[in-house]
C-alpha cells in the first residue's frame, strides 16, 4: 500500500534521512523502532505530506502521495494539535467530520470512542486547557475521523493511562484486521511488541534492520539455573521448550528456555516449584524486539 523510492530529507547541519526503497503492506502494523533523533518522526512526516522530500517519492496504492492526500486516503496523529487555537476539541472534531465527509457509520465509530474513553466531560474545553493525556486522546480521535487507507501514528500512547492505551491498541489491531495500513512510532517497546507485524529499526537516518514478528519471537529466552539432572529438567519443561542445557556443577544444570513455547516466566517457574526443585537463578532475557533494538544500536 505504501511504496517509498529513493526518499531523502536533509536537515540543517548535515543529517540526512535516507530510505532507498521500501514497501509497507496493507493489513499490517509497521512499527518504527529507534532512539530519539533516528528519523522516525521525520519519516512519518514525509509519509503524511507534512514535509517535502529533497529526493525520491512516496506512492499510496500506486498513486502519488499528493493525489492520495487530496482524496483523504491518509490519516495521521502527531505530537501536536492545531497551533495557536483556543477552540475546544469538540469544534475541531465537528469541523473535521464535515471536511472529511464522514458517513453515519464513521460518526458512530467516533461517538463510541468518545464514550469509551470518557472524553465528553472535557471536549468543550479550549485545547490549551486540556491535559497532555486529553490532548493525545483528542488528536487520536481526530485522526480516525472519516474513511482512510493509511494511519500514521507518532507516539500514540504517550501520556495515556494504561486503560486508554489498551483500548487504542485494540482499535489499531481492528483497523489492521480490516485491511488498513498502520505505521506506528513509539519508544514503548512492549506496546510495539504487541502491535507490530513488521518492524523497521532506524538509526541515524537509515533503516538498519527489518524484521517480522515471527523472526523476533524466535529470540525470546529465559535463563534458568537449578539443582537437578538434565533428564529431570527435560522431563518437566519438555525438550521442545529447552534450547540449551548443560551441567555447570555436580547436580546443577543451566538452561536456556524458549519463553514463547514454555508460556513465559510463569510457565517455566511454576512446574519447577511444583516438583520441589531448587531454582538458584531465573532470568528473563531481553525480548526479541528489545534485543534487536540494542543490537542495531551497537552495530
């Protein structure tokens, strides 16, 4: 759905965002992962048409970005709302609903979001008087008004409480399941780990690594040191869950367990405790996403 060709954006001072070729598919959530200053927000700004590239192009479903923007195929939520505006969020929402020609089903979806997120009591307050979390909720609600194919989200969960963030994650998952193309940038790796289908790791303006969810899942590990024999450990946890096993002292073994197969930390620890084994050490290692993030940073 999104195709990038030879995209470059040069900052003052010499830094350049450089994305040679990229294809982001419909029906999946693409997660942008990287530290501050890696180019995530700039990349989203280029996809949203807020920035003009120095070189290259962006196509949406085979048509130029400018044409897709005119047809309102692209929606976005960034870390800002309309500048210098004392108007309440309710007026902005009504105005955007008219501009985007939202139909009854889309308006009903917006009403559900307002109700579920408890937005009604403060929608008539001027934007500057809203809290950071309320401004974020308003920006997300405004972004999804109308019919669109592409949704670009820059730090969508920042300042949101846990329940509201969880609701928006479920909504994003439903949008992707309906065939929408979602691109999300966030520093909150646990949420990206849940949402992402495809991961782009950015560093210093370059995509240093791409990975699918399945590739990252293969990296999840839990290291365990316990007092028992290798045969006992294999019997309790199962040979498919144990990636590596070795004796480190008489009667003591060290294991590396596949956390996804075993059912996470509890799935490893509970059967060992039920058997009365002495667990000397249990250490969840980095998830696949966290590990790859740090590996890309060291490269």
